[in-house]
């Protein structure tokens, strides 16, 4: 059963976008995408809210998601979030399987 986590990062003066850019340029995003069980890790920028970035984070199952949450990368992400003084809102979804 896969999991989708939407994380909304909100800041001021473009800090959320700078956070996402540093996540990519530092290699953190690539490292997360290479973790076992990661199905997708993509940032999106809402047209009507320049101070928010949406991360859509997809995982194969709850076990691999929990392993990711226990990884040292989470500390690196937290430091960047603090650096850019961001607030987070998290939504978690379990996609329904489509029948053919």
C-alpha cells in the first residue's frame, strides 16, 4: 500500500523557494529519490501563493516511509527548514488502487 505525503512549506520573502532550490543543489533531493521505496519527490509552486512550496512525496509503503523519517537526512532537512524559517503543513494520503 503506497503513501503520498503533501508538505506545504511557507515562509517570507521567497524563503520557501530558496529552501527547495537548496534541497536540490545540495543533493538532498537526489539522495531521497534514491532511497529504497521512494516513488517520487517533487516540488511544485502554487500560482496564487508565492510564499509557499508544495512537496509531493510518494513512498511504496509505511515501513520505508518510517525508515526515511529515521534517517540522518531528516536532520539535514530540519536544519534547512530552520535556516529559511519555514512553517509546515502536512497531509498524508493512501491512494486507492484503480481496477481495470
